[in-house]
């Protein structure tokens, strides 16, 4: 069956990805600046929204404005991605980019808002169904690429995007599969680099952080969201370039624009050199005629018999059997005698032969090294077949190995002896005085003082009239008590609500404990984060609930 031409069947996926990468690499810096002008604010805004909604205790109060801001940043990104795609399309067609006008710009904004807003619902559904994922993804990518503001309605643009998405499905699926694998590769590399950076900063610059003391502190949802954002910024420009080329070649099936681009490098040089081409044609036409009139028959006969036929055949046979030409010849069918052994035994015999050859080569290589190390004990004429060779070789190896072990043991003994002389005298047993942390600092953790230390600090602050700080000290004392009972684990990146959820999981059999902690947490957040003022009675009530918390369970 005759295969359709490549122009009708579409380019192979690897060729398409390579061409898209080249198109992006040769794009001017202004084109990439247009893309990141839209993508960077959205990625940063989305990360802030993610971290705020997952950790802030006041997240429900500003959920609506934060969501609206993130949606506006999303449409801002799609608008600039459309301009990025238009620049790449003009670069692929070899045409100058048209100056922007307010009417096409308004049409681009409206079309992107209408079409891209549905992607947040249709694409997850396509992922659940699996099969239409590639077509739906191509549809929304085409909406970014083909939206040049010339269509008078969104329906016309949607039809064009759907037709282009249905074109070359095998190319679309394979290209998406390769880019998905590449995205995973980029994600893993970025994650490894980000995990290693704190250790490098500590090693090179002595910067200590929570991530060097506990690398697992980075294993949270915000870290993975940041890695997904960086992966998107690295991979998405290549994906946009792929769909720019798909739309360019798809529209060229009717317009022939790709053929025009292919002919452009040859049109101007052909016009400029037409006179030179005619001149050379005239010269080459006249030369054979002139040669035919001037050459004599004697010279012609002598030139025709300059190389004997036998020598010529021998030279041709020698040339075609050289190594650089043998691979072009068809493979000869070697007739092997029927073997009595089966296929598996033949395979094992070949493997054994290969292992024996490799061992022989390794033995010869090791023998050459030993001859260089021990030229007097192992001369060149001695081989492994010589009598007494194995015994002499074994004796030399054992002798030098024993000398090496003795030297290493002596070095270790001297090093330990030197460390023993430099070891400081044992310190007098004394109880370390723990520094009092700054209770007003937001980074203070409950494990920086024991439970009694927080309680003593809270009573001192209560006597001084620092009711707000005294309440926080009592709250940290409660967290230290729960951590000592293995009901929660203290971590800097945890919020109060995360401590409450962790306590609900571990102490679900102690309902009174959960009630007391929830009451204290509510009062503490109103005082510490809110506008409520603390007084002595409120702090004393908080301390009484803390005693119930200690007695609970």
C-alpha cells in the first residue's frame, strides 16, 4: 500500500519537536520576554494563593478576592501567550509581525476569556476519560495559537481550533507523550537541585537553615507546587512552539505557505545570479565542441587505453571491499550446519564464549600493569604458561598486600594517638542554662523550651502585665505538653489548624482533650492574630484550661 506523502501525513513527532526547539532557540529575546511577562505573574500569584489557602488561618475571609485575582492573572497569561504564539508564527512564515490594533486586541481578550475559562472544567474531565485528553489539550492550545483577532466571533475561532485539533492524531499523541516524559524529567531534576541547594549553602557559605537541620521540612505541598510552576515555565514554551508549527503546517495544506517559505531562500539568489548562470552554461556548452575539434585520434586512442582492463577491475574490487563501503552491500546469507543443541543452549554457549574472551582480555590487561609495577619479578618473556609462574605471582601479590596492610594499620594507629593527645579534658558536669527565646518572634517554636520553662515565663509576663505575650507562652506550653505525650509533632512549617487536625487524628479517643484545645486555640487566635485585647481574667481562664489539657487523657 502506498504511503501518503509527508506533507499530508504530518511530520514525525521527533522531527516536529526538534523543529519547535530550533524555532524557540532562534527566536529573539523580545519573544521570550513577551511569554514570561504573562507567565511569571500567574505562576507567582498561583503559588501565593496555594500557600495562603493551605496555611493561613484567615484564608476563608479573603478566599473570594484571592480567587478572582488568580483568575485575572490566568487570563493575563493567556493574552500574552497569544502574542507569543503570533510572534513565533510570523517567524516560522518568514513574515514581519503586524502592528497591534485596539480592535484585534479586544477580540483576542474576549476570545481567550470565553474559550480558556472552559478549559478549567473540560480538561480535567478529559483526563478522567483518558482517551480524549490529547484532542482536548490540542484544542485549547490551538485557541492560543490561532487567535490573531481577525475572526469576528468566538464560534468561528472554536471551529478552526477543533478542525486543527483533529488533524494528524498520531503525531499529536506521540508528541504529547514525549513532552510528558520530558516534563517529568525536568520536574525530577528541579526537585533534586532545590533539595541540594540548602546543603550547598551550608557547605560553601555556612548558612544554617531549617532545611539543613531537617531536609524533610521541604516535603510539603508548597514545595511541590513551586516545582510544578518551574517545570511549567521551562516546558510550556516548547509545547507552544510545537502547536504553532502544527497550526502552520495544517493551514498550509490549503494555502501552500510552507512551500513558499521553503522557496524563499532560493528566489533572491536565483534572481541575482541569473546572468552568471547563463554565462557558465554558455561556457560549458562550448567546451565539449572545442575539445572535439582540437583532439587528434592518436591522443584519443592513447587516453582510452591509459589504464588496462585487468588493473581497473582489480582496483574496483579492492575499493568496494574496503570497510567504509562494505556496510552498503547486502548482507550475505550464511548457511550454518544444523546444530544438535537447542536455541537456549546455543545462546548460553555464545554467552560463555563472550565471558571467557572478556576474562582473557582483563587478565592480559592486568598482566601488563603488573609487569610495569614489578619489572624485575615478572619479565616480558614470562607468560602464564611458564612453570612456577602462578606460585611466583601469588607470592609477590601476598608480599606487597601484607606491606600495604601494615602501612595502613600504622597510619591509623598514629592518627588515633595524635587525636588522643589533642583531645580536650572532660568537662565538669553542669546543667546548661537555656536562653529565654523572644516570645514576640513569630518563628519561636514550642520545642525551644520545656513545658515548665514556658509556664514559668508565662507567669512572669502575667505579673508584668504583658497579657498578650503571657497567653502565647501558655499556648506554647500546651503544645510542648502535647508533643511530650506524642500527640503532636512540633515543626516550624505547621500552622495551628494543622496541629488541631493532627491532634484529632491521634487523640480521637479523648474528646474532652480535643474540646479544651479547640477552645484555647480559638481564644489564642482572636488575641494573637485578631484585634481583641487580652486581660488578666482571660489569661487566667486560658491557664485554667491549660491545666485541664495537661490532666486530660
